[in-house]
C-alpha cells in the first residue's frame, strides 16, 4: 500500500500566517437580512409546478398528470357485491370534472374502482380488460373475479416503481359468487369482505368498522356505502360531486343482475359539498 506524506493533503501555506480575527460585533451592528421565499399566489405551486392531481398531493405524479385520489368503496353482499365512488376530479384547487366515473367495467360481471393517477389506472384497466376478454374466449366461460384481481396485481406489482394506482376489484362469478379484492399502492392483493380506498377513506374507517354488518342485503349495502362515501365527501376536499353505485348480484340462473345508480350532491344522506 502506498504511503502518502502529510504535505500531499495539507498545504504548507495554511500555516504561513495566523488566521485573521473575526469582526467585532456591537449593539449597532446590523443583523444580516433573512430572505424568505415569496408566498405563491396559486396554492397549487406549493406542490409541483404545473402538476394536476386529485386527492392528497403526491410527489410521485408527473407534471400534467391527473390523479383520482377521491373516495372509493366496495362491499360483499349475499351472492353479490356493491361498489361506490364519488365523482370529483380536481386539478390542485380547481375542480376539473365534478361528475367523472371512477367505476370501470372489466368484464360482464366484474368491475373496478380506481384511485391514484388517472393515466396509470386507465392503462391498467385497459390491459386487464383485454386479458380477461382473451382469457374468457380461450376457456369458453366467464372469468373469475380472482383472476381479474391477480392480473391487476401482477401488472401493478411488476411496475410498482413507475405506477401510482390503488384499485378495488369486485364482481360476481359462478364459482365464488360475490367477492372483493383490494390492491393498494405497491401491488398487494388482499381478499376482503369490504374495501375502502382513496384520500377520503381515512376519514371513514371508524364509521365503516362500526356500521358494517356481514351478510347484509343489496339494499342495505347500498345505504351503507352511500352513507360512508357521503361522510368522506363532507370531510375530504378531494372528494365530492355525486355518488355512483354499481350492484352485481347473482340471479340464480348462471348470471347476475347489474344495477347502476347515482345520488345527486344535494340528495346525499349526509351533508356534503358538491
């Protein structure tokens, strides 16, 4: 190992003259001015310049990318499921769309609720819809809800460093009946009796835990999800508009009945800003 001399690292000029003493400070010495960054006129500039998002701010969104943070929910019922979502799409402090649809159909009786980046969730939805259609043609029967969930999980997990997407998969199939799968950020796939997601979910976890009843019927479940989502909308600034619901319940003949509805902002079960 080569040995280095002290002079290789410390210049001898450092010791040629003693250091100069610090300037004397008196009572009249002016304090150095402290400059603070100016307050932006637009609150959106607090985040990322030109970024468009809905839900809580996230540094993972790209400039110009729209987020669907919001409030989404799904619950299992007797031989079926009920899904619900709000409809607000905001861009910083500006509401870009107050009646957007965040419940997407993946197959005949399988739906998903989207939260996160709108571009990411729409791309995931398109991929899974294509793969499910091909899968159903190859098998000659309806795909399983679990198949849709694991397809979504596989794509989300393999691209977790590039995606910002929280998905709830829910639907009916002849094998398992109604089932709900939660796929949060990162690509974990969990089967649950009910799932809540989006920026508004943090406000209603206690309400949902206290009012959920296992095995509830379709009508009871619709009242349950509307009440929960409307409470989230009243507290969360990124949730609002109307409440859209989709119910998928087996008909006893190898298929299911699909019922879609929406509740207007001035007719919510709990006061909320629309």
